[in-house]
C-alpha cells in the first residue's frame, strides 16, 4: 500500500469530510511529486492524519461557535425590535386576549427564559473560541465543551425565536398587521440563521479528535469566579442572588411596585437555579 493511500485511509478513519480529505491528499501528493523521498521525511501516515484531524476539528468548532454567536445576535435583534415596537407603538395585550391562553403563556415563557440561556451558552462558547483562537490543536474534551455550549445556545435561541413566532400567531387577530409582519419576519429570519449556524457547527462533529488534555471550565473563562472553584453551591447561590436582586431592583423602579419587583426577582432566581442544575455540567459551570 502506498503512503498516500494509507494516509487517505487514516483520514477516512478520522471521519474527515470528503472535500477536506481530497484537498489534503492532493496537497501531499503534489509535495511528494516535487521532492523525492518525501513520504519518509513526512513521517507516519497515521500521525500526520491525526494532526490534520485535530487541527480541522479545532478550526471547525471555533467557526461553529462564531456562527452560533452571530445567529443568536440575529435572534436577540428580532426579540428586541419586536418587543420595543410592541411596547412603544402598540401596547402589550393581555395574555388572555389571543386565540389561546395556554399558547400565549408558553410563548411568553419561551421569550423570557430562552434568551437568558442562549446568552450564557452562546457567549461562553464564543468567548472560549476567541480565547483559544491561536491554538492549532485543542484537546478533545475542550472541543466537546465548546460544541456543547454552542448547542445549548442554539437550542435556547430556537426556543426564543419559536416563542416569538407563537406569540405573533396567537395575537394575529388582535395586533396590527404591520407589527405581525415585522415580528413574524424577524423571527423567521432568526430561525433561519440558527439553522444555518447549526449546520456549520455540525460540520465538525464527526471528526474524531484524540488530542489529550482537560476541557477547562467556566472558571478558566471568567477570572473573577476562580475564587469559587470547587464550590458549586456558592457559585449557584451567588448567581441566583445577584440575578434575582438586579431584576428585583430594575422591576421595582420600572413598575413602581416592590411586590412586583420581588415576584420577578424570585422568578429569575428560580429559573437560574433550574438552569444551573440542568445545564451546569454541560457548559462547564460545575463538574
């Protein structure tokens, strides 16, 4: 078996995509043709294929994280524009004024919770990818962590865009046509961007990575939190109290009601606690 044939078989074993595999084989074939004895100097086909696979996986997951952040930015823009125009020019209808009260409640919950989870997952994925942008190879565990964060962000972004579409559909007979067209169009565009980002992220999923090393965690990404490493309960309590307190103060001043502020702050604290318990390990917030 020739060196190039063995190299190509190793690339297939690492699940390198056909286009990338053909490019790599062509490049090395040209290199071998130009220099006699090049295969011997290149080294083992398995080692070279492993190096390329690890590098391609690192680049792929970084591009996926960047695409995820861009798509989530589109979803955030759609939500912000729809809600600002609704509050400023139309006025919020009661949740029981649409076609279905349960549908409206599901949509409102999706719009409230989805963006927060998307912000955490997408930002952490993009921040880790940005911090590690100069590394040719990332450990397999770290590639998996960045991909998991991006997947959480994309799923939450889809929940947000879907909630906005549900809200628009539920109040189609109540709200003005211009707002329905604006909100529905922006939400559909955001959903399309999320689907495209998912395809980019999925492109690196099949590649087999064997580079060793730790995945790291949220404490590596956010230095002020390092004092809480090894104390997940303190991290959860600090985050819940901070988030709940800020929302309480903001709602108190906005609504001129301490009771409503406390209700919204408690809701945020409970939602954060559930998210921390369900997704903490997946995004590297706890072991």
